[in-house]
C-alpha cells in the first residue's frame, strides 16, 4: 500500500514537472512566467479592442510571444486596422506590434 502511494506520488510529481516545463518547449523555450505575461498582454489587448467601438474585436486575432503582439484577421477600413495597432501599442508591456490585418472592402 505504501509502495503504491509512493509510485502514484512520483508519477503525479513527474507529470506536473513535465507540464510546467512543457510550456517552454512548445513556446520556443519561453519560461512559464513569460508565457503567463504574454497571456496577460493578449487578454488586455483583446479587452481594449472589445471596449473600442471602432474596432471589431471578433474579426481580429491577437497573439503574443515574448512581448511581441501579432495582429491578424480582417478590418473594414484602414482606419480600423490602424486603430487596432494603436490599441496594441498602448498596452502595458508590449515591446513590438506586427500588424498583419487585411483590409477588406
């Protein structure tokens, strides 16, 4: 019984360690802390876009890696595309913005 518990504990501990370090492998050697920071940046950018009436937050995708925000998707005008970029640039901890939004007539 004690041996079974010890094995179960070892398996759970090992799985937890793999899960925590797995983020760094799948995110280009990014640490868990920076992954959490990037998720916070993405959430903040999306929230600001949702509040802004001139930007369609549902048509624009936001991804963040090491503080660099990648915008993609579709905008109705160049003004909307520019506004989305401006929102991303004004968000805390954003180092760079790559705007790949396509303007559709």
